[in-house]
C-alpha cells in the first residue's frame, strides 16, 4: 500500500474514533474517558491496531478494551463510508504502554532534584 495513503487512513481513524466516543455515538457503558493516541495499519491493509489510554484501574482497563473491541464493527463501518473504502481493515484496540512510559520518563526528567539537608 502507498505509505502516504496508509498514513492518511491511520490519521483519519484516530480522528474519527475519538470524535465518535466524544460525541456519544458509541453507547457501550464500558467506554468512557478514552484518549486515542495513534493507529498502525499492516502493510497489506487488512489489520489495524488503535492505541488508547485512559485514567483507570487495571480491572477497568480490561473492560474498556473489551468494550472498544466489541464496538470495532461500528467504527469500521463509519470509517468505511466516510473514507469511501471498499475494504476496511479489521480494527483491534490496544493499551498504549509506550505512551505511558514516555509520560513517566518526561515526568522524571522535569522534576527538580530535592536537596537532602
């Protein structure tokens, strides 16, 4: 697949999924306060991973991902019609550990050292 086209589909996926959640288009009660960070589509265009985070416990994180994965068909249908795609990649939602680690690292770097007098 053309890399420019691939990036456009990934960017539009992030934007559309976030807007659908914010506008209440997904009625699943497990889905709330989600931050959609990025999407990665496979080179053949059949699969797409959408990376998300939220402020929640581990138990609620599993429920959130289950809710998002159960609503993936609705996201796929909306994106397919919006972008005019004949075949929409199969979407799966994944917790973005990389984002969490980068936040931890940036907090560690920006903290002022405390003097131990």
